[in-house]
């Protein structure tokens, strides 16, 4: 409490200090309220997060655990990204009825489509439980002992907090375990697909425009949460009723202006802002360049096969997008880290820390050896870095090898027949999924090139003997590939299914022990367990401990500074302003894009840039309804909110708590922000809510969906302000 008070005082003295950077737990916002209001916010921290009354947080959900969604009507309507709903939309698609290509609009509730396995999670409340979790744990307690104790307490605190309720509880470490917070959750499992634009809108620009500004993607889809008759979570049932949420976001028709206050509410996945220089160096000089090279090759091969064959094009579309997404992100990240001198900055901070530590004996005792030890541990990890990266990215990037690894328990004979029987369906389903999107020729070419790269880059001591014996020449690896792909049952759905149908632990294992595909998968796993995994096992826990101390030290050193915890898939708020940027020398970004720009990018010969006929008509007749400005029909905008993966589908909210956009990406120059944020450069990308409304209303004719939302414009907003504004 005292700390918060201090921070609060510090904040009052220099409100501009905290602008933009940071992903805050909603319950931390009291300390930031002044700064947020100085930047234009008309709400209070209590309007955003309250334990006692409905607040903005009640309209925000974790969507399926990997994205964010928000409630936009009092009938459980949820807005998220097209790329977040992609899996669900694809699952309802077939060649005859391809919803990805055509789009889908439920014209009434009966037409909405159920999605097995999809869920949304609300946060009921959150609580700082550091004291309970850490009571009596001395800083020098051995890490293993600490871990055990912490796990036991987490279990007990969660149990006590949820006993007799239908709620769940998650407790996670923050600041590397210096603090712990508990989240009480409510999860709904009946989530139905309501609407999705065709990919020519929802994925317009495809991989070419991914991570890029200027952007013109209508990256949204609509779902609806259903509850049991009592309003509580219930399994899917036709009897279920649309959920009446505690809050839903009013939708603004007023648009955005440069300089407007915005905040993004959601579930960012992972950032690593406290990494030491050693880790950043390893990432920039080893991990990123190698995984980018590997993916270059994978994309080249997949792309070529997709171009040559339509079936392959569809089969590999999602894989390709997944590989391309982070390939491009890492390139941007490395570039950005160089541009910002991230390494030198980290080193400077560490020098400053060292000088601070040297100032007294107590600090020397506590932190004296910290940085040396970081250096030693990262040196150990550097030794196995390539072995790890090439296993993960190159070898397991080959479908045949990955399938062999996931069937390892069967191949080893370690799975009793009874276990197999209970898991049989799971294995069958896995095979179907695998082979539905599998092409042997593509995979075999990947196999050859990935093995070659592996052999050329991984020190031989970390290569299984089996691979050491093969020459690092194309001819030798090709000959080996011929053998594996002709003999292994892993390349054939039929033979894999036969194996499952006749499964017998001993006999099957005996047969698979001679299968060259399983032999290879096994050898890769063995060498990993023998040479690589133990290094992580002996360094990671100590690194965790070192970071815990380092971050504690940094906070002590800069007591005037508010430190935000790294993203860890918990609910966060970040705020910034609508703003263009100058991301590179000579390049200036305007803050918005328009429908005009979609027409400029149109290319009927390129799948990524097809503009649907109906959208062209709307453009030609300027049939924009209330959704356009005087001068243009808006599509996307950028703002200085600090976001990351997982923030997809997050609402962009204005100063009064109204929905103005839907977050879906960052600009390429921003992608280093997971490690180092720059307020000048970093911009999140959102689709303007008015474009979303235009597509639902004018393009799809799903006007009934717009009608169930709470649309507000300036006049109505003034009323709202009275309700919400600070006195
Ligand atoms: N870059 C965005 C994110 O990280 C969008 C990815 C989906 N779009 C794509 N073209 N692959 O998830
Ligand atoms: N597209 C990302 C997601 O799926 C958000 C972009 C980012 O990483 O900022 O969460």
C-alpha cells in the first residue's frame, strides 16, 4: 500500500512520464487515473474496474484462451477478429459451402452455429494474493522448495476462493514471482458463430499486408454467448438463452481524431521487457536469425507447391499463414531492436545497476553476483541454442517427423492397451486432421531441406548418431528421404489407421521399432532429452530466481517509477492516443486508412487483394449510411497502445468508454515492443468500428445485428458522460 502511495505521489509530480508504455492490471489503474485523465480520459479507474458495481471489465472476455472479445449488446453479442474466429469459421466450411470464402451471416438466432470446444471467460474479480502466497518464504529458500510451497498455497487459496461457486480461479506470478495475483473467472461454453465477412474483407491484404501499415483489413467476426435458463454457464443446449452481460460496450459513431485518448482492454500473451543484455544478444544474434532462415526455406517450399497445385494451396493455407506470421514478426523485431540500440541500452542499464549495487554492503550481498551469473547461465544456453532452435523449427517443421513425435507413446510400447482404448478417438481425430492438410511431395521436399539445414548448423555432438552418419550433401539426404517416405507408415493415412486398428502394445512397438520414420523421431527425441533438455532444466529455474532478484533490485533502484508486469495472458489495460508516426527515416504514417485505399490495392489476379463486387458497389454509390466522415469512409487506424499477441480482438475504447475500434495487429516497426517499447514508433492497428458496422449493415444486410447494439453519437454521448464522468 505504501509503495502504491509513493508511486501515486511520484505520478502526480510528473504525469507525462508514463504515457503509452505499459500493460496494466485493471486493479492497478487507481495509480494511473490522473495520467489517463490528463491524456483525455473522462472515466475513473472505478468505471474501468470495480469489484462492487458493473464496470468496463465486465464487457471483456478471453476468447477461447488465445484472443480477446467484447460484449456489444445486452443479448450476448461478441465482437472479435476474423483471424480469431478463423478456426470456427473453417470448421463450418466445406468445399461446397465455404464460409471462409463466402462469409456467413445468421439472419436470426436459429441460424447461429454452435462451436464445440470454444469458450469465453469473464473476469469476475482480481486480487493481490502476494502476501498469502509468499508468507514466510525467505529470499534464500532453495528454488525447488519454494516452488513446492508456492504451488501448495496457490492450490489452497484457489480452493478457498471458489468453494461452493461455479467460478474458476487462476493465480499467476508477476514480476518473476515477486508478486502473485488471483483471477476469479466465469467461463461460458456455448458460444455460437453469428457473422463473418468473406476472407476478401476479413483477411484482405493477407500475408503481404500482415504486420503492416497502411492496412485495409476488415478483421472482425461476431459470436454470441449463451447461458442456461438461470443465466449461468451451461453446456450447449437448444434451450439456452443469450447471455445478459453485466455490461456491454456502447458503440461510437463519432469516429477518431488524431490525439484522441484510447485504451485497449484484453488478454496480451507474453512480453519480455526485463530480459538482460545477454538474453537480448542471444535472441538477436542466434535465435532470431536462424529461425528466420529456417522459415524462409519452409515458406519458399510451401509457397511453390501451393502455387503449382490448388489442393495443396487450400491444404497449406493455414500452415503457411502461421509460419509466415512469426517469420515476419521476428524480422521486424530484430530490425526494431537494432534501430533502438536495445542491446546497448540494456548494457547501460546493467552498468547503472552495478554502480548502484556497489554503493553499499547490503546491496552487494543481495545483488552482487547477479549479472555475472546471468552471463554464465546464458552462455550455457547459447551452447545448446542451435540444437534447440533447429529441432523445434526445422525438424518438427516437417509434418512426418512431428506426427512421429506425437505418436511416440504408441511407438515405444509404453502405452497400456486400456489407455489406448480410452484415447483411441483422440488419435483417430489427430490422424484425420493431419492428413486432411497433408501432401507427401511437399512434406518430402521440406524434409530434405530441413535435414540439410539441421546438419549444416547444429554441432555434431547434438545430432543423433543416425543423422551424423548421413553426409551433409543433397544427394545423401535425398536418398535417406526416399527410404523414409517409401517405408515409413507415417507418410500414409491408410497405413497409420491400420496400425491403430490392430494396436497391441508389444507387437505394434516391435513393428514400429523398425519403421525408419519412427526411428528418426525417436532419435531426435533421445538426443534432445540427453543433451539439450538437461541444460534447460539446470538453468531455467535459476534464471527465474535471478530475474526475480533483478527486477526487485531495479524497482528498488527506481522507486519513483511505476513498473508494469510482463504480459502473461492475464487481463490488462493499456492506453495511448490515436497518432501517426515516423517509423523510419523518411517515412511518415498517417493515422487512418480509407475505402479509397482498398480500391487502390485491388488486384483481381492476386487472391490477397480481391475486392468483393458488393463492396465496390457501396464504394461507387457512396452508400455509407451514417458510417462515413464528410470526406472519406474510414477503414483502419493506428494508436500508441502497447499491445501484443493475444490482444487480437481487443476493443479500442475512447475517453468515455465507448467502442471505437477493434485491435488486430501492430505495424512492422513496432514488433520489438515485446522486448522494448518505443512511444515514437510503436503503433497498434485497429479496424475502425464504423467500417465494421458498414460491412454488417450495408454489405451483409445484417441490419438486425446493428440494431441490437447500443449506437451512440455526440449527442447521446453527452448523456453518457454525465453517468460516467468524474465529478
Ligand atoms: N499479425 C497478426 C497477429 O499476430 C495477424 C495474424 C493473422 N493474419 C495473417 N495474415 N496471418 O496475429
Ligand atoms: N495479431 C495479434 C494477435 O493475434 C495481435 C498483434 C500483435 O501481436 O500485436 O493477437
